[in-house]
């Protein structure tokens, strides 16, 4: 009997040991298993989700939409008889391009300092009261704005911008063409180029150093300092000075309503503004002002635009 009880106790103890061992083993397995924490989302106001949202300004704050930079509207083109100043322009160059005397352009626009013009400024380049083609410079408002009439280059017209000797009558309305010729053309002066095609001659003797192109806009004629520079055709001096950058001592001669010629880099100028000159007359001495070599830069301009002088000069 005691033997059976002992065996029962042993069996019970063995069963208990097995249960304890199984429990311990389960605990060890649970501890060795990796558990990831569940994601936690903070929905409180201070922990809002980091998704992009539109920021709402505080109450009472005026919110303005972003303003795009303003683009200036393009300016309209200059009307006939006017010119709009571009970067790099000078009053002298504007007058040259339009076949005018810079003094007249300054007077028509109430400019006291020729060096003070502004980009996009609108300048009058035709006499007030008319929009006729460019011609010999006249005083503001004079009826000389009409097309050229016979013999405007006679000695009676000598001087700087005479009041109105090139107009047939001071009683004509602005822009009107007189029916009768000028009352004083009886001198033996040269005939104006407007009576027929302008005939040009070579302004200097020497080799051609550079031909006409879009950049040079004229002929460069070589020579020695002091060589004579002659008027290529009869006309009137509308500019004599050195105010045009890149040209040095410069002479501009107006021949008719279409053509003018320019003579640059001279050492000495022998004529002044307003002088009437004849074809072949010595007007300057060759030099190298505003140039790296002694030469004459010669330009022919038709309606203010540069053209190849070789198209108008006789063969050398």
C-alpha cells in the first residue's frame, strides 16, 4: 500500500515538474519574440499630421495675392518727322541720320545742352509745321521746310543757318511750295544738286584701306597727314566739329533733299557750319583724330541711311 502511494506521489511530482517546465519554456519563447510597437498617431492640435496644408492667416489680417512684376508696355513707333532716342544715341548722330543740323534739332526740341537727351525721348527731326523730306537746315518754323528750290547755295546765302534765304517766300504757309523761284538766284554760284542727279568725285587721293560694310558704313582712304580733303559735290556744310564720337574732326555736307556726305578724322577743318562749298573745294586736311592711323573716313548717306560710296564715285 505504501508502495503504491509512493508511486502516486512520484507520478504527481513528475507531472507538476513537467507543467512547471512547460510554463518556463513558454515564457522564454515569448521573451525571445520581436514585437513591433503599433503606430501611434497624435491627433491633438499640437501634434497634427505633417501633411501640407494652406496656412490660414490670423483673424483680422488682410491677405493679398502675390503681385506679378509689371511689364512696361512697348512704346508706339515715332510718328513721321519724329525720332525716338535709343541707347547710345547722341544728338549729333540723330541729326546725321536724319540729314539735319544738330542745332536745328536742338532748337525744335527746346534742348539747351546737346549732351542731355534721354532714352525713349521723342525728338522732332523735321521743321515744325511740315513733314517734308530732309533738306538744308533752316531756322525753326521757317517755310524753308518745303522741298529745295533752285540755287540755295549762292553767296547771298552764306552764313550759319540764315533766316530764310532758301525759301522762295516767307509769306507761304508752312509746307507750301512756292510757284515762283527765289528772287536772288542771279549769281554765278554752282547749280544746286537738286536740279539733276548728284555727281560725286573722290574726296581724297590714296589707297582704299577698308571698303563699305554694315559696321564701317563708309570708305577708309589712306594718305599722309595734311593731305587735302575735298568736297565730293557742291552743297552746304551742316556740321563741322568733333562732337560725334568715333569720327574725330568731322564735316558733313548736305547736297540736296536726298544726299549728304561725311568726312571724318581730319587734322584741320577749313570750313564752318553754314558755308556753301563747291565740288572739289578743299574743306579739310587729312589726319588721325579719333583713329589709330592717318586716313579719311568718307560716307555717303541717302535719305539718312549709309550707302556704298563706290556706287556713286567714278573709277579711280
